[in-house]
């Protein structure tokens, strides 16, 4: 019976631990915002970006499938960014917010409502019949999210969030006569999430923002005459996770041991039993 050295066993266990560690966290662009003077931070996080989740082999993106030739997709890697509070939000926000203010008490989760102008930058790639089609779209977005209660002053503040409305469209685009994207529970597309604010230092110091939304979305499109998309149109419904900072990862399946791992484990267990039996026999 082969005996496995303690060094080899320790190396194998560390490798398995590394797999679990990588699967247990998500990393996006760091997000840091100032204390707003009341022991918490304003949302949405100004200067930060929500990106598609790329953890654990994920590659979350918006995808158009409906209305395209068989085996063809239009894939769009998102960066939601440039949040501003300068508009009159009264026509779409659930709570009255004066221009220059993005957040106020209210909403459906017992905390605040957040309304903002923003853009989503989409890195567009075609597949199948549209292979070689690449470009960047920048779509103006209206963003409304609700958040649960938090305790201002706490060094760590975690609370649920929900995307209520995320909506934008293009006008005058050379490829799209119609490009209309929407998400959120107001459109029958539930999009829950969570946010954690973690203070970097003493009272008054900045917060790290770790936040995600599990977005259900709908994209309507009509190809423009004379473009590569001429004659194509459709309505696609899909889902993705967008995140900023380092929020918890979705639950991940345990990594497979593989044949080598199983062989090593059996060797360890068998070797342990063998040496115990040998020791007992010697003692007798």
C-alpha cells in the first residue's frame, strides 16, 4: 500500500481550500464613497461602476437571441456608470426628490428610494451569422432602486435592495431603428440585490461599497435599414448579475475531486488504515 507523505497531503488540502476560496468571493472594480455627514453613504455610489459578474467562470452580459438567424447572438458586456442627480425625477421615481438629490426616505423595502440618471456602456459582439460584428453602444439609463433599513453610524451596514426600474433606449443609431432595454419589478422583471457599506477607518472616514443586483431584463430591437441588422427584430428576456466592489458570490458547487483527487484520498485513507493495523500487530 502506497503511503502518502504529510507534505503531499497538506499540498492537496491547500489546493482544495484555494478552490473554495476563489468560489466564495466576487471581485469587481473597487468602490469607495465618502460619509455623507450622517454616518452612512449616499446611493447610488457616485463615481463607481456596476459590471457584469465574471466570478467562478461566469461571464454575465446582456444577450439578444430572439429575431436573429439560428445559432446567432448579439452579446453585450455592460458597465453601468456616470450616476447623476440633476434631473426632475418626478415622472418616474416612486418618491419626490428635488433636482440634485438621488436618495430619500420611502420605497417598498422600508428604507430609501434611489433615483438617478446614468449610462450603460455596452461592448457589443456578434456570433454566428454576425461573427465579426463589434462596436460600443452608450445608452442613457433611468435608474430606480429601493433599499432596506440601515443603521447610520455602524461601521458595517448591510441591507437588501431591489431594482425597480432600469430603462433606456437609443435614437438615431445606424444599426438599430429600435433599441429599448428595461429591467426591474415595475416591468414585471424582478431584480433583487444587496448592498454592504464598510467603513475604512474612524467615524467620518470613507465607505467601501459592495453591491449587486440580479437583473431580469428585456431588450426590444429592430434593425436599421441598410445596416447589418436590416430585416431583423425581436424581444429577448434574460438575466444577469451586475455588481460593484466585492459582494458575496452566489452559492457555488463544490469542486469535483477528479480521478487524481479520488486516488489520493483513497491512498490516504487506505494508507492510514494499513499503518494503524501494522502498528497494532507489532504491539501484539
